[in-house]
C-alpha cells in the first residue's frame, strides 16, 4: 500500500509519463469551448452527471433565457424546469442564480473577466466562494476558458495520480488540487489533466486496471508494489461494490 504523504515523483519523471501516455493517446490541445461565464454555468450543470445530460440542459437554459439577467429574473424554480435533464435541478438552479447575483454584486456585471488579471490561486479562491463551486469546478473554469495552469481533479485524475504515486491515498478534494499544483510542472497542467483522464478511461480503469497494456507500468508505484496480483483481494472488494452500485 502506498503511503499518505505527498509525491516524491520528480517533475522530469512526470514529464516523461505524459510523453509516454501521449505516444499512445496523442497530445491534447486546449481549445476554449466557452467563455468563462458559460463555462461556469455549464460546469455547475455537469456536477454528478454526464455530459450527455448536462449539455442539453445547458443548451436549453441558454435558449430559454439568453441573457444572464433573464436567468436571475426567472428565479430558481423556473430555471430548474429548464435544466431538469441535468439532474439535481432544484439544487443546481439555486446555485446558478445565487452565483449570478454574487458575480453581479462583486463585478457590477455578469462577467468573470476580472479574474484574468488575478494570480491563479487567488482566482481559484474567488471562484470557490461562489455557491456550489468547489475546487474542481473552479479549476475547470480557469483551465478551459482562460488557459490558466490549474489541474481539475476528477475521479480518473485522482485514481491514476494515486496509483502512479503522485497523490497519497485518501486525500481530500482541496488538498488533492493543491498537491498536484505543487507536484506537476505548471506548463504541463492541462496536458496532465487530459492525459490522465484518457488513461483512466481506457486502461487504468476502476476497479480493474489493464496493467499488461499500460505504457507507464515500469514507472507505476502501484504496479511495482505488486500490481493486480498483489492487490487482488482489494480489487475484488471494489468490484463487488461496483456490481452492487445502483
Ligand atoms: S500499471 Fe496499472 S495501475 Fe499502474 S498506471 Fe498502468 S494501468 Fe494503472
């Protein structure tokens, strides 16, 4: 079992890991899909659901209420009707309306542009003070709509980071974001996020990683500590939990 402290994986090794993953999956390029306000709202909608559910909800919200002021004027109940497909509609609509009001109060319009001139950690903290915005949502907004060097930590990024020894096990969400910012060279932040998601989806799956097909197994702490054979009982428990999950 790996320990619970921060990484000892050197930055050069992290760079090599990404190069090996990219030899398999290709190098990701950042193409901003949304402006920061759209990214924030679409990201809140995507919490606890898939893109297949959250994108139609976002599209419907923007078509129904084209201006952010329209969303505020409509209020949480009517907004919930427009975003029903994303799930948790009542909670998400409250958060979206409250975020818009807070942004308007602080910046005098519905914009996140002032964040562009803030240091990255300050901008992340600012976003995390908004209702329903945690470190992952804040990091996605900064990374994808502003090209800032943050690493959103989703389930794949967390799992692969732990298995290869860059994150300790059982670390909290905020701490995981902070540790990765310390550990990964800042210019590799976006590539790290996307490469580990690809790897986690295709090869280093939960609960059973396909280590025999893995291009980075020689560098993986979990594999070197015994891999699937050594951890068979632990994996069996996880597989049972997944099989029982609704
Ligand atoms: S060797 Fe196995 S556990 Fe390690 S990164 Fe590769 S697939 Fe994941």
